[in-house]
């Protein structure tokens, strides 16, 4: 019973954060739909406003799953050919450190998530309080790589101090991203200087993107047991 109670409380906190984020939406906005469990709550709440109350918005999704969910509520979608700028993106995070430094990509959508975030006027994170950390790195850092280069990238990541492991599906096959790449989950290193590590990973040939989102988030809505706390840079 205790496990179920804890799980229900966890879900309630995510829902509270998602509801607070919904208050930031205004009619006519172009919205970025993030991925993950907390973002999914937000998409459902947003979809109910579109379907049941006629809210006029349009959206760009950071994953195929998020787009499918949004379309099931009647949310209209555009792409970057039609719209170069997003007014507001709401997404989750795996870790949130001081100055809103983030690790994202636990769900495998980090490339598209970073593209959508980079095109956003306002990038908002929704999460529960368990995602707050003093230093990034306890959650393995996802690094998306070209399949051909995976062995070479793994060696370079080890030289940085990481222990990279190829992400697998439940059936033991390699996880493939929406863009056809592999993900290396990199553990074993707390990041005292995430900017320096990000630059080093960026310089590795064969890396497509990594899950360090630095200097990108404008606001984090973090739900605790009693209230939602707003954190900004």
C-alpha cells in the first residue's frame, strides 16, 4: 500500500506542475510540446482545452509520441517550414541543477527536444521535486550518436571519465531514436563544470547531440507535496 500511495503522490505532484504550466498558455500561441511523463500531463490538459473549450493554438512536437497524443485531442500541428519561432515550450527534465542546468533525454527524445527548445521564446520545465540536484550526473547523461561511430564515441567518452552504455529496449535490442541513431547512457561522473563537459562532448566526431541543456530554460515549475515552486535563472 505504501508503494501505491507514494506513486499516487508522485503523479499528483506532476499534475500540479502541469496545471501551473497551462496557466502560461494564451490563445493564438505556437506551443512546443515536450516529452516524458510530466509533459504528457500538460499535453492532455492542453488538449482538453482545445477539444472541449475551443482554445486556438498550434503546436510543434518534440517526439512522434507527443504529436500522436496531441492529435488525438485535435491539436493542430505545424513544422519549422511554416513557423520558425515557438512562443512557449513546456517539457520535463531528468535532473535540474542550480541556474536551471538540466539533464534531459531519459525518454530518448533529446535531439528533437533540444531543437524545439532552441526555437522557443520561453522554455519552461515542469517536474516534481525529486528531480532537483546540487550537481548533474547521478542520472546517466544520454548522448545520441551515429551508429557507425558508436565504438569510437564510446572510447572518447571513457577518456572524459564516463562509463558509456548503449541503451537497450526491453527485448534486449538496441534503442533507436526517432532519427535513427543510438543512445549511449553515460554514468560515473558528477559534473562540476557541465559547460566544459558539454563543449568536449560537442567536439567528438559522431556525436549528434547530448542531454545537457545549459542556459536554455527560462523557468522551472517544480511541484512539491504542498505547492508548486517557481525557479528561474
